[in-house]
């Protein structure tokens, strides 16, 4: 398990590295939206979704599209409210 899944300070620190658009993409992915649905919702190209998603994973120090990123996005977003 990645440290962000249990460490609030680390999650907030990493989440703070995201641009507003990257945050939107991460939250939509956490909601289970497909790449196409995200592109449509944000009025951007599929390739742009991919670029943002790559940047999100890199900034959140995650190497895969696994459950960890979804848990992180959900937890960090709640912690920041």
C-alpha cells in the first residue's frame, strides 16, 4: 500500500502538486468515469485526458492505474474540504 493511503499529510502534500485540471481528471477517474466521458465532460481531447492522467500519476507517485490512485483521490479530496 502506498503511503498516501494512510498518511493524511503526505496525501495533502501530493494532492497540492496537481493543477486544477489534473485534479478534475483525478476526481472523475475516482468516480469511475471513462477517458471518453472525461474528455466529453471537460471538453478536451482524449489525448489531453491521457496527458493529464500521466501527470497525475507522476505527481502522486503512483506507477499504475490501480485502486491506490482512486483511494488516494477520494481520500485527499475529502481531507482538503
